[in-house]
C-alpha cells in the first residue's frame, strides 16, 4: 500500500520516481530493524510502486518509444545549469530576489541596499526577472547573448543558440553538472532558500508560520533518531528528500514546494505536541500527558 501511494505520487510529479530510489531502500531498512526482513520489505514496497507506475511507463514506450514516466525534464536541467553560472554578486543578490515580498521590503532591502526597482532591465536584479521586455526583444531579434534573465537564457536563449532538442538539452546540462560539481552544491543554497518559502504568503504572519513549519519539517528526521520514533521519519522522509532533490537539480520554483506545505504543518503539529508532552512531564512528574505522540 505504501509503495502504491508513492507510485501515485510519482505519476503526479515524476520527480518522486527519483526520490523513490532513495526512499524505498531507506524505509525498508528502518522497518526491518537492519535484519534479513529488509529484502522482503524492499520487494513489497517496490512491487506496490511498480504496479502503479509500470502501466504508464509501458504506455509511453509503446506510444512515444520512451521508457519514462514523463517528458525528459531537460529544460529544467538546462535552466539550472545556467543558474549554476551565477556570479558572486548574483549569488548574494539571489537571497534578496528569492525572499517573500515583506522580507525584501522590511528586512533584506535596507540591509543589502536593494529594492524591487532593481528587477528592471538595467537593474542589479535583472538576472532574476524572467519577464523582461528587453529579453523578449533580444530573443525576437536572435541576440541570444544579450538575454539577461538566467531563466530565459536556459529556457530559450541557449537552446535556440545551440539548436538543442529535448534530449540534447538534457545531455548538455548533465555534462555541465559533471564539469562543475562545486557550483551545483553552492547554487543549491540560494535556490533552496527560494524553495523554502512554499507558503507564498504576502504577510509576516504567514512568513513566520512558513519558517517554523519548514524548520519543524527539517528537524523531523533528527527527532526520529533522538526520540526513536518512526513516525517522525515516515512523515518527513519523502518531502525532505523532494526538497533536497529540487535544491540540487532544479531552479526550484516556489510552486515545487507547495506539495511539501501540508507535511510541514503536520510536522509542526507533532513538534508542538512533543514539546507539550515534555513540559507536562517536567511539571507533573509521573502523570501522563493528555496529548501525546504514540
């Protein structure tokens, strides 16, 4: 059943299929308690996954001669490969560009000396604006080297300039990843910051809730070890793995982390219950907390 649910998620978002390569062995290992039952569980989880995913993959092979869940994803990899080429100044400015509006205006703007006016074509933040009029003009006139937006460079300018089809985009991007592994890791920092703000709130109360909920999500795997509770790991392993995957191989649009939001709220609720239980035990030793994690 668990494998089938993961399979349904993979059909909804093909990135889950890559995450499943890590998650299925991990949960099999944890559930088996590092015993021989590992292989039985791994086969069971994998079978549930394959029952759901295989018909669609076979259909794609028959119809499109492509043994895959979804279309390549080469464009996303190519866009990310361009983001990996950010200059040191762009790396710094990315944290401003990828922050919620209220964080930019009330906090980072005064500190970093930036404002949203810099997103204009001649501004310092033009590289992070995908809707520049000057970029549309440059693309229409085939002046690909003049395109300023990192997104438009990877999405359109580079494929047009090098005449890359979908498969060639993927191969080109993967080669760039192999050639510059350090850039991949460093660029993951500002892009993960971008994905961190999945609530997409316009107000401080939503930003604060976003912050504490995602912190609770990232704490969950640690708490699963500290408190020896499998529930922490089961709730967080897929969303945390997805977050890491997007941070490493994509340009991490905020909508990518929207499906992670419900899990972060669950983890926050569990954390509140856990803290309440600890405080209750501290002030009323020997009594059982009325609200607790099983």
